[in-house]
């Protein structure tokens, strides 16, 4: 390859020299001035020839480098391109040489080219970025401090916050994420306590710590960001993620952030979803009401609000929110959207909620009419299941079961879902023996499914088969030690029967360690404290549980504790609130009858 280059170079040089000499030959060489002119012209011609030869050689390097790269020899292409870049001191050629090495997956060559580029062009931000990114790709985290500091120093002030927030993504694939967080913290030190840069810098650092599984460190970063700016979206999003991962101490910053009115709508919606998943329905409803008030075009918020209001038995409000959702999703849409489109799916969800509202009002014919609007094959099963529930609520259990059994199934999973729906019908109808028998068939279809085994244990409890219930629950715990519902169910059953209360408390505390915000587990712990005579602690826990979830059974427990503490009026108020949620709840009705407070 070198001989070809030399041959081409010599040919070009000779041709250019001859042409220059011919062009410089004088037509009348008689005067002294003409002699000088000829000499100058010859020198100029020689210079031009050398420059042309040099440019030709560089051009040939570039051309040959591209040809070599495209014909499967990137190493040669890289070497020629880097030589051309050095010869011409050309920044785009340095970049091209680096890109060739990257395309060939030659990290060390790419780093060498990027560093040569950076040395030739010290103020080039692009060269520095290449060095930084290649070092990270090579997992050489310690070597990134200098280029990272230079990149941040070259970033214009208005763009610094965005640059900080991009750092966790930049370092997401390094193997030692704790080292990455520590190094970035050192580089960010000049920015961390500045009012304009500190919140974003702390948020970025917190996310890097979260990537390193340093949850306390991530929370500390959130708190530092909050100290500088109480309303910072990035820090709030990080706190939300910490809360979602079970870090309860993040609740304070999250609640303070979302108590402010000027919050991004998408963040508030994410918070509302998190509250719903944590069964904190009153708080979720408050956030959704604030969101729909400030951002009435948020259709998803209206749908979630309708679902929560339905859960709370606020039927007129749920219907109004649902109508708002339907109006927003139907605006500027075809009159009959495709059932499998996003709009079609939204309409299906709205029809199901409308049917549930009508069912709660006892308007079964109207509920059935809403269900009849659902026509997509993927949604028919859910609609038919709800239709069967309507029949059962009207005392037509045989017809309801027959409807479910007629549903066609194509897979074992579909058959399992159909049986689960029938079991639920039997449970709602208090046909516990039949439900247990059918659940046994379900477990046989999927013997490794712990959820199904747990449900079978709950049915054994309803039948008074306490030894069988305990055997099944302990089997679930053995298989899945973090299955918190099993600990809670066993502990609560022992507490209800007044046996092995110390063991019951330990079981419930274990459940709470896995799910510290679950209102039903908090209720269980409050109830076991009541059974143990710890009335003050029982009251505290039960009030906390009821605030999170104003459920009828929690209301029954809280009211009983209040009545025992000689607060009958508060007890009646709590019981009435529970009745508004679930008027037919047996536990609450029985509790009120025991204390002569008839519903």
C-alpha cells in the first residue's frame, strides 16, 4: 500500500513540476527584471507543486482509508484516516478516524484517536465528549473525572441542569456503580450548594446512588435538593421512585412536594397511581381532584378519579367523572372507533365502570346494556364475567355459572381464568364448600401457583378448617418467604380465634416488614394489639389504617376499640363511614349489633 502511495505521489509531483516549469518559461528573456521574475515564478511553482503533492497524498489517504473501511479492513482505514487528520490538523478527520475505530469495536484505538484529537484541539468540546464516552464504554470509570469536569465546565449555564440529569444515564452500564456515584459526586462538588445548580446536581447524584442500590444515600440527596429548592421535579421523581421501592422515609419529601399547587401534571398523575397501588385511596382521590381541577384535559386522571369514587361508593361523582373522561377521549375521534384502538380500549374501560355503577345502584338491566356495548374479542371475557356477577346478585347463581361455563377457551390459562371467575361467584354467594371444591381443581391445574394456594387457604378458613388453612399458608411461606399476605392471614386468623397471640403478632409484624404501607396489615397489627390489651397502640394503628383505606372491616375494628375506650360517639361515626363504603359488610354489621348500634 505504501508503494502505491509513493508511485502516485511521484507521478503527481513530476507532472505538476513539468507543468509549472513550462508555465514559467519567459517569452522574451532579455532584461534583468525578466530574470528575477522567472526566478520568482520558478520558486512559486515549486511551492505550489509541493503543496499540491502534499494535498494529493492526504486526499489519497482519506480515499484509501474510506475504501479500506468499506471493504472490510477498518484497521487500515483507521490508520490512514488518523494519519491524514494529523497531517492536515483537521478536526472532522479526527472524528472520522475515531468513528471508524468505534464501528470496528476497537475501543483502545478509538480512545487513542479521540485523545489525539483532543490534544490537537484542546478546546474542542466534541473531542472531550468522545474521550469521556469511550472511557465509560471501556469501563474505565476512574479516568473519567477530568473529561467529565471539562464537559461540565464547557456547558453553558442554562444547559447545566440538563447536563447533570443526563449523568445517571451516561453511567448506567458501568460495572461499579458505587464508584461512578462517588466519582460524579467529586466532580459535582462545585455545583452542589449553588442555588441554581444544586437541586439538579443533587437529583442526578441521588439517581446514581439509587443505581448503586444506595437507597439511604439517594434519600439524603433528595433532602439536600429539597433544602435548596422545595419544588424540584427531578428530585420529586427520585423520591417517588424511592417510595415505590418501599423506602418509607421518602414519604415526607413526596408529600411536601405534592402539597404545592404548581406541580407538573404527569408527576402528579404518577403520584396518584402510586397511592392507588398502595391502597391509599383518600390521598389518591385528593391528588386526582387537584389534578383534574388544574389540568381538566387530563383524560387518564378523570378515569382514575371515577374508579376511586366508585370504590368509595360515591356514585354520582364517579358517573360525572366518567362522563368527562368519555367526552375527552371521544373528542375529534371517529364515531365508531376500532375496538382494538387506544380509543376503543378506553371506551371499553368506561363501559365496564358504567356497568359497575349501575350494578351498585341495583339497576341490573342498565348494567347489562352497558356490557352489551363491549364487542372486541379480547374484552368479551371480562364483560361476560361481569354479566355473570349481575345474574348472581339477582339470585340467579345457576344461570351465572352456566354462562361462565359456556365461555370458549383455547388455552390452559383461559380455562384457569374461567374457573377463577366461577369460584368468585361462589364466594360472593357464600357457597364456601362449593368454592373450596372448585378451588382445589384450580390448584391441581397449576400446583406451583402460590396465589391459588393462598386463596384455597382462605376458603379453608371460611369453612372452619383451621389446621388445613395453616398447613397451606405455611406451604406458601416455605415456597415464597416474602409472600406477606400469607403471614398476615395466618396471624389474623390466630388473633380472631384468640390463640397463640404472641406468635400471631410476630407473623403480622413480619408481614408488615415486607409491606409497611399496607392498610390491611396495619389493621391486623392494631387488632392483635387490641387482643393483647394494648389499647393505645391499637388505636394509633387502626386510625392509621383507616386513614389509608376507609374499609368497612377496618371501621369495625376501629369502632370497637373506640367503644372500649369509652368513645361511643366516635365509634358510631366511624361505623357509619364504613357502612357508606360497604353497606352489606357482615363483619361491620355484626360488630354494630353486638354493641347495640344497629345500622
